[in-house]
C-alpha cells in the first residue's frame, strides 16, 4: 500500500540529513518547530 502511494507520487517522505558535526544545528531546527519530515544524522 505505502509503496504504491510512493510510486504514484501520492505520498512524499521528506528527509533532511546532517553530518554529525552539524548535530547541534539539527537539534536547533528540531526545537524551533520548523521541521517538515525527518532529520537524520549521518556519519
């Protein structure tokens, strides 16, 4: 079901990645309430 919605562009998953050295920035964005989707820390 979800895969079908993604394939038909009826569902969009927004992900914003941050390297570990920008973790504080990601945290500030999260706490400010300006997140649309998910924030992910990557090595």
